[in-house]
C-alpha cells in the first residue's frame, strides 16, 4: 500500500513538474516582451495627424520584431485613440501606466492632449516622447518628457526670415485658440521685433470655426502686408478659402501644423501660393544628395508607401523618429524605465525624418534650424523656396 501511495505521489509530482515546464516558456516569453504605449488622435478632426503616426509606429515595430527584436526581446505596442480630446488622453495615459504597465509612451499627437497627459507620465516616471510641437512640452525640461516635432520657436524663425527676405513689414496674425495656437502666438509676438516686423492685427479663431471673414476683414483694414495663420486643420483651410472669397491678395503664411497633403485637399485652389515651414519629408526628392537626411527620408517614404499605398507626411515621421530612438534607448536597459530615460537623453546626432536629433539634460527636443525648410504650394504640389 505504501509503495502504491509513493508511486501515486511521484506521478503527481511528475505531472506538476511537467505542467510547470510547459507553462514556464509562456511566462518567460511574456516577461521578455518590451511593452510600449502610444497615444494618437487616430479618429476625429485631427486624424490626419494620428492615423499616419499610428501606421508609422506599427511599421517600425514590425520591422524591429522581424529583425529579432531588441536584446532578443520582441516589442509590443499598445495604442489608444485620444480622438484629439485632452480628457480622453488623460484616461488613456492612466490605462497605459497603471493597467498595461508600459515602459515608455509615444505621443500624444497634439499639444493640448500632450500637456494633459504629461503629468501622469511624469509622476509615474514613464518616459514620454510627444509627437506635438508646443514649446511648453519641453520648456522647462521635464526629466521624463521628450518630443520629436520641430518647435514653434524654430518654425516662427523660419517664417519670419522668409517674410523679411520678401521685404514685407506689416503682419496680421490669426491663431487658433488652443495650446498650439497660444504657443505659436507667443513666439510670433516675441520674435517680430528681431526681424524688424510690425504686428498690425492680432486675431483668434476656434478649432471648429467655419468662417473667418470677420477676422480677415479686420486684418485687411489694419493694412497688413501679409498674414500668418497658426493652427491645424480644418481651421487654416477655412481661412485661405475665406481669404480667396474676399479677394485678399496678400501673401499667406501657415504654420508647420498644416504640413501635409490633407491641407491641400481641404483648401483646394485656395491653397495656391500659401507658404509654410515644414520638415524635409515633403520635398525629399528636391534635396541635394549631400543632405544628411536624404537617405533616411527616402527609405521611410518608400517603406510607408509600399505598405499603406498612401503618401507620407511629416506627422507620421514624428512617430517614426520616436520609435527609432526609443529602440536605441531600450538596448541594454533591461526594461528599466530610468535607464531608458537616461539612454534617450544621451542620444546624439540621430538622423531622423524630422531632423538630426541631439538630446541633453537641458534639451529634450534636440533639433536645430536645419530641421525646417520653407515651401510654397504651387499647382497642388510643394515647391522648395530659397
């Protein structure tokens, strides 16, 4: 009887051991995954930002995993749609941090959604790489917050340098009433004197406004030589249509917030002649062979177009750059958030779609004036300006 009980005990222990062996690999594989989060405005009126960002991120993640992952670990991306809503961004970032327990976050797409989500990531000490442009995202520097979009400081300087070169003096401003517009307005006002420019009108518009003829009439009455509009679609497209209806025949400058084919699609013929600063992706074919970004831009454009059968935009490039740099930061980190943050801050001369990045403890955007070029819309295409 004792032998029989002993035999049964041994069999039971053997079964338990076998089950443990079968379960162990699954647990091991799960633990070996680098889980990252992403917040993009995939749907809603700013989907032209978030949709290419989501697609670009997924493209890079698939590429990394096809090449064996990072330090032998696969990358898993958890993506939530903020719909461009700051409240939804806060709910989503809390899920990423507390439920999904991601190692880092890419996004959000917009300045308002980024500013709303940042405190959660900062408190939890989760590295966040925003795809939005507002200066307040990285000024002052928050140790765990970075961004890939070119700053408003550089964008305004690029616009004003061209305005000055064109011998224009009096400007009418038209800025969207949100964090992106306020950040742009602050720079437009503060940099004007440096370029010898006079602001003769300073008007605002709402993100969902469908008519801006009243603001434009005030700008014309003030005697402006040119208009600078600062916002993201659809507002800027509405503005140029209204300007055409009013026969307002003065140069119109837009921000880098409309640097995508979507603006031309929305504005139609009214986009003709509009000037704006943009990353180099829109004019990659026109760049000299000596440009350090040309090869990266060409590779990204080809890969994206082949996978999605759609043209690239600079917005997708923000997420592409973020994932490429995060992949470097994950190496040797062992999944430690603090090490990932430290590795990001040490990145130097990373050639990306949005520019050449060099981070430091005092600089978490890492781009210089060469990240921008000025373009003009002609015949539905982008023309590189001198």
